[in-house]
């Protein structure tokens, strides 16, 4: 999930026609998709992406899918995050480090990390909708054999997905981690465009649950981005709760973990949606109370020693 992901999550986005003209790959994004799919012809590639966008939209009609947010790894997502180089060094240099991409959608961020050097065999992706992962295989023309990233479907808020008191146990043969024992398994956890979907109490619960997934070693990190605001609270009419830097730190502090260091910065995404989207910035396109120019909160949560 990404971009202006759920400006009106409860609105009937399925009734809003898809607009292929919103697909506008930047050169690095084009190179990434060519390398991943093996499709060199740019028009063929474009039609391939549009076809898979339509399939993903049938799974869940998120505005981010409508806007081809899954093609924009060069946005305020994993590869442009200020902690990305640090995280990639961890993956290259620590042979036991595991990376989790939470709320992964079609898996573009997990695949980007693998393409940049984090071994795919040590990456786990998870989403509420397993159908997204199937679309991802079709989009990137991969198989479980050619893309050994482990996918674990589940709802972060369900105890069936995570038991914070469950001790680690060996994974099933051929799997990276045991889906029934994720406690403390991950050295790095990426969470993009997720928190702003929920009211504050659910955000606190999500933060607490994500912490239980994080390894205890100093330097272990949770990092990501979500829509933010200069003034914390409900904004954009229908998003449940947005944070500024201070309220974000306070939320993580409320989880009761004394060894966490939180950093956060609001960044403008003016122009991120592109000229085509700004021209379409009408009530019917982005929601009555939505604005196209907004801020994202880019953040990290690290375990420190001592």
C-alpha cells in the first residue's frame, strides 16, 4: 500500500474507472521493471503493467493501485528512505539478518531490496490479501523458485497471525521463518503507507505488535513512511489519524519499550503525483476532501544498546 493510499478507503473506489494515462514510469523505474520482467519493449511493458494493475484492483480497489503506486519504488518508499543504505548494508554483511516487508501488496519493495543486494532467501513479505502476491508473480513474471522471497499472508491485528508471547521455533523445511513463530525474527522491518489507515488506538496496537517482530539486537530497525500532517489528528476529511514528528515519537514511546530510538521527518510530496494527476485533481478523482499536495512522515525506530 502506498501513495495517497486510502484517502477514502470506505468509498466505493471500485466504481471509479481506471485511467491508464496515470502510468508514468521514470527512467529508473522503467529499468527496474525491464530487469524484473525481461520485457524490453516499453509499450509491451506498459500494457503488461496495466493488465496486472487491473487484476490487483479486483483484489482490493485501493487508490494507490489505481494510481500505479506499486510502480513507484523511486518515491518515498523503500529505496528512497534515508535508512535504506544502512538497511542494505545490514543485509549484505549480516548472514543471519532477515528483512520483513509488511503490507507488501504485490511485493515491489521486497523485490527492489532483493535487486539491490539483500539476499532474497532472507526476505519475508506479508499482506492481508494473499491474492496480491499472486498478482505480483504475474506482474514480475516470476515463480516461487525464481523469486524465493517467502510470503506469509495474515492480519497484523489477529492473534492467529502473531502471538507476542510465542517463543521462536524452527521453520518448516525449506522455509525461512515459521509463520507460527514470528516473535523477534526480523532485523529490519519495512512498513509503508500503513499507519495512516487506522485510528490512533489501532496505530498504537500495530506499533506494539510490530515491535514484537523486531529482533532484540541493537541496531535492529523498523522503518517506513505514511501520510503525515503539521498538526496531528484527523486530516483530509476521512483519514482516521495523521501524525507530526512529535506525536509519532509519543506514540512509539507509549508502547513501553525503553530501548527504542525514534526519528521522524515530515517531507513534502508536492509534485509526486505528477502533472497528469494534478490536472485530474477533482472531487470525483481523489475524493471530496482530499488534496493532491500533502506531506509524508518518513521515520525509523531503532533498538539501541544499553
